């Protein structure tokens, strides 16, 4: 993709001096996944926003393919973003590689590009293949991304059953 251009989708968390908060930079996160050839579909609040939902979101959720080659690509892409497990004790030894990803399904990370949640099989879906089939490609200027279809986003929201999502 091309570099430069106005980053119309970057959101700054906290103005002023350097904070310990890592900046929410969805474009950077998505570009990193794309550069590594990760097979994923954008889901969650950011996907909803691209469909026109007014919700303010400060994290990225993706559903990713669970085949071994894609787990390798995902681990490599994440490695560039210096992920730590969100909410885990900071001294918890955590080795991010394809084997770790294969052992789990859903992971919530804090990364250099902000909060990034990766889900193999989000509630209300049968996982990547199904979501990818219905997904639509969107061009966000600096990055092209497959975004889950509105019906699928709604099904996942319903299934997650949080009161604020009803």
C-alpha cells in the first residue's frame, strides 16, 4: 500500500505529554496484519463503526483463520506490535508463538497500536470461514480490510449478550 496521506481514522488516546497508554492506531494494527498476510475478518465495535454505527470504540477485534500457517503469520504480525496479555500479571511468562495461539482461541492484547482482541470462534459465529464468506472489503485509505457483514456483527452482538449490546 502507499504511505502518507491523512490518517483520518487514527484516534489519539489522551493529549498532552507522553502517557503510559499506548496509542490506539487501528490502521497500523491492520496494516501489520495485512503485511504478514494474516487471514482475518474485522469484527466488533470498529467493524460496526465502519458500517455507520455511532459507537465509540478504542479497540480492534478480529476473527482469524485457525490453520497452522495462519497461526504462524498471526504470531509474526503480533510480534511486531509488542503484545502483552491484557489484565494478566506483568510478570506472567507469556510466549507468543503459533503453538500458544493453537492452544487457545481468544486472546486480548495491549499492543503498540492499542488494544487488539483476536478470536478464532466468536460467539454467534462459526468462525473465520463463515465470516469471510459474507464479509465485505473496505478501503480505509491506507489499508484494505475485510469487514464482517452487518448481519454477522448483529448475530455476534446478540450472542455476547452484554446489556450494552442489546
